[in-house]
C-alpha cells in the first residue's frame, strides 16, 4: 500500500468537502482511507491523503472520462493538481 497526498485548488470548498465523488471513483480502484484537508488561510486550496494499492491503476484512471467528470463535479481546478507519493 502506498500513501499518496494530492493537493489542488477548488472552486467551492464546501461543495468539495460534501461531494461523494472521491469514494465513487477511487473506491473501485482499491483506494482506501481517504482523508480530506483544507487550507485555513486559502478556502480554495484542499488536499487528500489516501492509501493506494496499485499506483499504475490509479494514474491510468486519472486520464479517463469518469475521473475528469468527477473532478469537474467536485470543482477541482485540474491544472493545480499535484500528486505526491510516499518515499
């Protein structure tokens, strides 16, 4: 299991926090223990930490239409996305 941190900007922090889309798209990929974080100084900056069983599978899914639609629904600013993998 690999621990991953992903941070990005969003259009609406409250909407992003309440969205079920993370679990819907990441759950079937074997991603577990998804934790949400917010930047108290910038309401548009958020992050998740998650445990990933298969990084190749998740990275491939990041390019598919379902993931793009989920990110759009969540109000994610795609060009702000940074993914960090535990060393």
